[in-house]
């Protein structure tokens, strides 16, 4: 007989309960995919996408900061500016 489908709430509860059990057992880690059945992993990832986003949604892991995204953007801009400056220098030398 087939098991009933897991809901979004069920998935959040699974993650939170597993994290609580790990903490009680003295393990300082987040739940891994291997801690769940294949059926549970598929349902969790279907609702929340990548595993870290699922842990964030369940309140197990702190949400990633948007500062990181801004820093990466600034880093790409600086790299592009350096490439453009180097290209201008090489064009000036070639002339």
C-alpha cells in the first residue's frame, strides 16, 4: 500500500524533529539527506529546493545573508574594471 504524500508542513516537522534528535544525542551538525528516506528527501527538495534552503525554511539553519550576494557583485565589478584597464594599457602599448 502506498504511503500518503508528505505535505510542506510534514517536511518542516521532519527536519525540525531530526535536528532536535541530533542535538539531544550531542551531535553538533545539521540534518543530512542521508538521515532521511529517499521518499522524504524527494518531498523536502520538491518543496524547498536545495538542501540548505530547506534547513533555513525549517528554522534549523540561519538564513544566508544578502551581504554575500552584494560582496560577490562588487567583486565581479572590480574584476571587470581591472580587465578593462589592462586591455586599455595593452592597446596603448600596441599603438
